[in-house]
């Protein structure tokens, strides 16, 4: 794992602040357990890990920001822990915002007592307008006793309590709207997945984040730059409560073309069964991209290469998959698969009598991948597209075998019935010409002897879920969901493919890279997902 980390090649500075020898640096990754980690979260986790553990010898906290019982589940929490481990991110300490509910409650009481907060029952719509227009709430100057009494009503979730919220008393008309008396506590009777029905009031992110960061000795709170406007209220909370200072540090959120990275939208896509689940290979989750065939070292390299820049760009997937290709090429053994619906039977003249088997390298360059069996006989199949391109007496190359001359081409009688039109080939005779120079032929084709156990493999190619490069906030997700994102092709593969296991990454000659999603078993076809390489989509 440590070697892998060194390969990231990252070297960034946390900037501005004295960091001493770095051992005192504390960062935190604070996911809300309301969904699976997506690659944007992976960026946040890897950057925090980078500063805590690689750049400095500090501490990384994993904190579940579990303050909204409506959206949170144990299932999500467990998945986040697993995915971080998978990415090689090892937190030194696991904490929960919900562990601080008592302290947070007490801090809120203190704010109410000290006149730094007030209870408000202004209706949501009106509150929004007042904040927009810099108008004070009618409740802004209520006496502390009233505010405290209302907070107690909220704590018991009485009918009265449910009408109220607590707001920090910062400013009515600050040009920075984040400073206009943000809500810091809400009443909610929902059952919490960790604290059960003990609490009926929940702190907002704006309130608990600075407090818990400070209590937990976080030195650098890394946040995406959309939070820049909220840095001022973060600092205000710390000052109002006389808490230890924390330094805010912004980085650009990760965005990808034709991709949504919002848990709310991803939840919609999963719940509507538009995909198979959170680990669907079309999902931009850590599990999804892994299932599509990205390796963890490639994911780390790609994300850390983006670095802590503050420029928000809409990344394309080409460079993501191009980075992955560098990682998978040296580990991908090569096999052969032939499109089953378009296979052409071929007789090879001059082949050795009977069936003959040789051991060949699984990859000509990376011989550490071992050897595979190649079966030779006079009965082989190759693909229609190749067969249809051959001319009478043309010399071609059978890959891993040698040259052969096209001696006879049979065409179908009813060309209109075939999708390949006039040139549909129903059979070929090839005469081996092994002394021929393989460097001189222009066609090098894949083939398979039918005298072996050909393994059925279903190849699956995926497309983007979203049809628009960049969804705007006013766009409706459903209007931009791609109706066809899955293309399946039945193929027959060489006998070695029977031994492949789930998760193996391989190459089918001339077809590309694939990740085995389901191994061949009990006569059921193997399923292989095409891994993009950056060239095509
Ligand atoms: P989402 O919009 O997906 O719901 P979130 O911020 O609400 O994201 P959290 O679980 O609170 O979800 O996020 C955990 C951390 O991941 C936060 O520090 C957040 O800033 C960061 N994060 C979320 N999305 C991205 C992104 N696209 N790029 C970089 N960091 C992100
Ligand atoms: Mg959040
Ligand atoms: Mg968000």
C-alpha cells in the first residue's frame, strides 16, 4: 500500500499557514451517511488523506456528519467505511457528529443566553424573502428567556416546538448572504439511526461543523469552494463561542461531463431502478467506476493529479480512462473472442493432422502474466467483418499462427436477408503459408479453433447515463436520462477464458479491455464489461 502511495506523484502545499513539523496537522473527511461515496467524495477523502499522511505526518479523522435522520442509514455508513478502506484511505479516528449532540445543545443554549442566537417561527417562504431583502425577523430581539423556553419546546418536539427553529444572530443585511442569521437548529421528530428518539432537535451543518472541528482539534478544514461564502460564518461561530481557531481551506469540487455528482440525484437514479444499484458500472460511485474496470491506483493517481486547485472544470472521461489504461495494460492478459452471431466457419488447408496445442504468452510484452493454451486444427471460425474484407488469393495473417492465402470464398444465396448485405460470407478456405512474412500483410485477424471448449462470453458496453454535458440547476434530471446505455454482444472465447475469475481485467485481441463481472460457471456465459480507454467515448 505504501509503494502505491508514493506512485501518486503528488506534491502540494496546504498553503498560507505555519505547519511546523507537520505532526500537529489534523484534517477530516466528513461524509453524511446518506449515500455511497462518489468520485467527488473520493477527491475530498484523498486530499485530506494526502495532507494528513503524505505531505505531513499528522492525523486524519473520519467523521460521520449524521445530523439529518431523514436521509441517513447504517447501510450507507458501512459502505463508506468499506470504500475508504478500498481506496487505501486509513483514518486515524472514526467519530460521529451525533456523539456531540449534548455539547452542541449546550453551545446553542449558551448562544441563546449570550444573545448570539434567537428562536424564530417565521414561515420558511417569508424567512427566505426577509433574508434576501435584508429585513430583520420579528423575533430577532426576543428576550433570552423566551428564546430558551422555545428551544426547550423544540427539544421535546411539542406541537409548539415543531413550529420553531434557532438562528444565529449575526447580521440582517451583510452583503454576504451566508451571514444573514443562518439557521443553526431545527426540530425534527424523526428517529435517528444512532441516537434513536433521544433527540428531537438537530444542529445544522453551519453550526455543528465549526464546533465539532474545533473540539476535535482539526487544524485545517478542507471544503469545496462553494463554501467560500460560508467561511465567514464558520469563523463567526468559533469566535462567538470562544473556541480554538480552525483554518478553512478551499479546493475545487470535482465535476465530470455527462455525469451527476449529487447524492440527491444519484439516489433518485437508484431508487427509480434506472440502474441496478449504487454499484452499477454506469454510476459515478467509487463502486461503480471500479466495477466498470478502473483500478484503485489509477483512481488515486487521476484524482490526486487534479490536486487542490480552486479552478472548477467539467472534466471529461477521456483522461480518466486514459490514466486507467496505463495501469491496466501491463496486467491485462490477452485472449480471443469472436462475435457469435457473425462467426464464419473456415477450413484451414495445410494444418497439421488432428488437433495440436501450444503454450503461448498471455501477453507478448508482459511475460510475467504467464502462458495460455492455443489450439490449432483445420476447423476454425473468424469474424464476418474480417472474412467479408478478404479478396480471392489475398495473403492474410492469422494472429499467433502465421500467414494464409484465401483460396475459396462462399457467399450466402440470399444476401438481403443478412445484416452484412451483399458481402456476407458463409464459409472460407484458407491455405496456410507459414513461410510468409507477417510484417507484409495488412490484415491480421483473430480466429479460434472449434476443436476446443469455446466459452460463451457476453460483452457489455455502456454509455453515459446523462445526455447533456452539464446539467444546469433548472434542468429536470428525468429529461436528460439516456434511455439506452447498455449494449450486449454474445461471443465465443478461447478455452482459457473458463479460468477467469470475477474482477479479472483482461484484453480481448482487437476488441479492447474488459473486466470480468461474472465468471463462466455451470454452462452460464461469462459476463465481461468493456473498459473505456479514452479513445472512443
Ligand atoms: P453531495 O452533493 O454528493 O450530496 P455532499 O457534500 O452533500 O455531496 P457529503 O457526504 O457531505 O456530501 O460530502 C462529504 C465531503 O465530500 C464534503 O467535504 C464535501 O465537500 C465533499 N464533496 C462532495 N461532493 C464533492 C465533489 N463533487 N468534489 C469534491 N468534493 C466533494
Ligand atoms: Mg454535505
Ligand atoms: Mg452537496
